[in-house]
C-alpha cells in the first residue's frame, strides 16, 4: 500500500495553556496519519482571551533552527503558517519557503490578525502590511472576514457582504499573489446565511458554502479548521470538498464542547479526535 503520509511543518505560536495554534493543529494532523514538525514563532503562556498573558518572541531561535535544518537537508511536503510575532519573521519564512520549493509543495497561510471587526491586541498596521507580503507566497490562504477586510481595505467593519462584494474581496486578496483564497466567518447579505467564500485556482471557480453557526465562541477554531483543511488537501481532495469537510468537522467539535464552562482554553481536541473518522 502506498504511504500517503506527508511531512508537515507548522509555523505558528505554541501556547502553554489552551488548545489553540500549534497545540490545536498538531493532534489533528498527527491523527490524520502525517508526520508533523513545528517551528514556533512565539511561546505564549495562554490564549489572549484570559486578559493576561506572557509571550516570548522566538525570531532569533527560528533563524538558528532554519540554519541547522538547511545543513541537515530537511525537506517538507507542506508548510502552514499562522501567528507571527514580528516583521522579521515574514522575511525568514518567505526565504525558507523559497528554499523548500518543489512541484508538489503545499503552502497554506492563515493570516492571524483579528476577528469580529477588529485587530487583536498588539496587531498594528505594520503587521497587516507584512502579512500582505507573506500571503503572496501561499498556495492557499484562509483569512476570516475581518482579516480579509484589513488586508484589502475593503468593507472594513461590515459583518455582511453581497455576492458581488465578497468576490471583490476575494479578487483583492488574489492580487497579492496567493493561488487559492478562502474567506471564513462571513455572512451573506441576501440570505443571512453564515458563509465561506472562496476561489479555487485549480478549477478557476468562485464558490460560496453556507454553514450552520453554533453560537458559542472558542479560541482556536480557525487553527483546527486550517488543520482539517490541510489534511484534506494532502489526501488529494478538491479544495471545495476539503473546505466543506473542515466546516462540518468544526461544527461537530463546537457542538460537542459547547457546554464546557471554561471556553477560553479552546476545544479539548484530543478528546474528540474520533470526529475525524466520520
């Protein structure tokens, strides 16, 4: 039987407490049968949702690690990026992706910067500018609507978009260089449906997929969505099918965990990995 497992590098922050970022993605991709490696952009004590946190910027460590990896000749089939702690990290990651380039390398970027119409604490206009440079080297990007609006400067603060407006946002994101675009956490103005909008470069098709919103907030759901999506793409699934699968899995996870009292620590993903087997 052909081995379908891939070498995946997650470039994201590593939380000490909370199932977000790397701590959310590693169990999912490992459960899907892949070899998962990591390069932390920061060590964070816990999710920002708690109101207090400690953060260690690991930029210098990243530079040292990549230097060693290059000497050792390590290669990856997929590189996925999330939270960045500073502008220097954009250049470090872009250079590393370029050094890893091969025909079937999959690069996915989740430009983690904000949600609910505003940027996260500590995220500046410089962060937005730098993220525009990073998404340009990605095969697939997965901003939420807030991040898409700040990246493009279009319809900032609007919670709903028309089909025409959504396509304008997607096209503006494509202009930065990514091949396929997925915009999550949107709402269709005409139908009121919560919607994921996107563009698939392999079929040259725009798409929109409605979903049922479970009205509970957990940090880290975007990271879990990205992990399931990447896993699906590496299995050879078409983009739209992989997006729909990730949406369905996240809906189930949120529903299963909705009665947990401390939602700030995120979904306890290890407890529910069987959802990925459905």
